[in-house]
């Protein structure tokens, strides 16, 4: 039996716009598109040779507004250079929610994507 692969689904206003953001900010590559009942999906995968789960971008076909809930935390990304990724996210159109800072040996920052999904950038240090 093979190990389970993780993925996370988030709803966004525009699939292609969000895919371009995640490619520029985090190096995620678009994979397959699928049509589900009522919404479309686009899979984003980590760069070739890197481990990690996929993000599946979902977009309602009826154009309904997105509503952020309060039952989930940020989407976490383990990265080697928090400061550089923070700057790439902002350059790609995201917003800084908490500038990069050290917390003991760890370095972290919080940013938001184009639709307001909060992303946690974390380097636990050596």
C-alpha cells in the first residue's frame, strides 16, 4: 500500500489569476483541470522533485461571493527563506499580514493571497 498524498481545496474568485499568483509566489505548477458539480477545479503541485501536498483551486460557476470562515487556520508552507518568499508573495499581489520575524531558531511570516486566504511561511531553522 502506498502512502497517502495530501491536498487542500480552497475557493478562489478566478482560477487562472490565482494559479498565476501561486506559481509566481510559491513555485506551484498547474496540473489538471476538472469540472465538479457547480464548480471548476485546478490542481497546483509543488515543483518537480519537492515533496509536499497539492492545492486544488476551486471556483464557483455561478459567480457567488467568497466567504471566509473562522474554523480554519492559515495554510502552512515550510520554506527555506521566509524573507524571500514573503517578498515574492507581496510582489505577486498578495499582502503581508505579519512581516518576517524570528521566533527562537524559527523564522515565520503571515501573508494573504489574492482572495484573502492566509498563508503561514515557516522555516524551523536548523
